[in-house]
């Protein structure tokens, strides 16, 4: 079945450093979504990417969707303590109607 | 609007006991989902309901049953709980219809279940 691999599993950065998490799918995706889950909380939608090669920005967050629509990345510039949490990618297969989540990347920010 | 609500928030069961997790949404969404979250494994889909009156298996359906009671409510039942079902359970909903690319999912606060 479809698998979505996400790396790294865990990253601990100093406040102000950059952070990137990567997602790779075994199959072509129709779109990919990113979610953030604060410690003890529930996942909250951040963004959806649909087009091949698409790049979207939300303040310090930059999201990319690969040309082959099989990989994606989330980059945070100059991390802040409010960025702590787990970041999940979730892919939807072409003609599919279910999301497959990556295992998530846990981000810790040291001030 | 409350969004997606789940009850209970916490539950401890003994092996073999049964229970039903309740979920309701007030956003008039067509689709609803049940996930379980285990450390290092992300969110895994148990069952989903694309629209009222339909339910389908997800990635890990064994040991669970679901009921789409109406458009608002989607319940998850454990008939005979096992320690392997110790997890955090999230319900989610979204606007989704056949042929569309899909929309964001809104998650409830979760139910933390321990099976002894």
C-alpha cells in the first residue's frame, strides 16, 4: 500500500536556527497537506499543495511540493519557541480519497 | 461553533471490555474519520465515512467497528478491548466529495485510551 516516509523523526534546535522536515511517498500524490500538533494537542491543518513544483509561504514557513509529486518539504526560518510541536505531512494518492500520514517530525526549540 | 467534539477524553479499560468512542461535528461536513496515534507511527486511519450512510475500512480496522449515526455523528466501537489498542484516538471531519481533490481535516481533541 501507499507509504509516506518522513524524516527526521526528531530535531532539537537552538532558537533562531532553521529547521527542515522532508516527506517522501512511494506513489504519486494528488496533493499533500501539512499539519502541526502542539504537545498534548490535536493536529491542526497548515497548508495544502496541489501542483507539481508548487512553493507556498506562510511567514517564516516555506512549503514545497516536488516536481514528480512524490516528495515535499517544510522549512522554518529562524525558529521560535512557539514552533515546538510535531509536524506531519499527509498525502492523498491520485484518485484516492484517503490521507496517509507520515510518522511526523518532533521539533524542540531551545531558548 | 464547537468544531469536532469527542467523548470521553480519557478511558481505562480492562482486556475484553467493550466501549464506544463518540464523535460529533457541527460544521456540516460530509466526511468523517477515525485515526489512532501511537508514538513514532503518526496517525493511522482506522475507518472513515465519505458521506452519511457509508463507511469504509482504513489502514488498521481490525478490532473496531463504526457507525455513521447521522451527518453529525460518527462513533467507534471496541467490542473486546486488547492492550494493543492502547492509543490516542482522534476523530476528524472534512468537506469531501467524489472527484474533488480534498480539503483540510479538522480534528477533535482526542481520547486517551489505556487497556490493561
